[in-house]
């Protein structure tokens, strides 16, 4: 399945909507969206990953880049991640830096 992504903003929350396979060929698009997100003052970076089938180590590195380029305390939330995506984030050593959620209500506020 092809990778598709788009970025939206609501006040101090940036939300990346992701679907498909985030492989190495999709990294430039993903990195570009991450770059756009971290240019703004954020409180949260939310990845809506319900349709994301997998993510490569390069994608996990992009998340680490995002964390490094935001203010301290910015929360990175991954909503609806499959087990494959969760495993990739864990294997990339980034699981402690993100919050996994399954319910959109957890993102309100």
C-alpha cells in the first residue's frame, strides 16, 4: 500500500495523518511534514496512525529529529498504532519518548 500523509494544525497541536507503508521511499515526504510541524510553537505532535501499516527505522529517526527540534515538554503522541509500528518504535529506542494511545478522546485538552 502506498504511503499517504497530510498535516493539520489546531492551535498548538500539529497532527500528522498517516496511512500505508512508511518505507525508505516515503521518508522525504514524512521528513518534510515533520519539518513543517516543528517550525511552529507546539504543545503536542500527534501522529494518527490507524492506517499506518509499518514504519522503517528511518521513520523512527524522523520522530527523534522532531523531538530534538521542539521545545522541552512537547508531547509526541502516536494514536492507533499497529503492533508492527509499536515494535518499530520500541526497536528504534524511541518508545519512552512517545505516548501511545488508542482513543481520540485521550487527545482532548
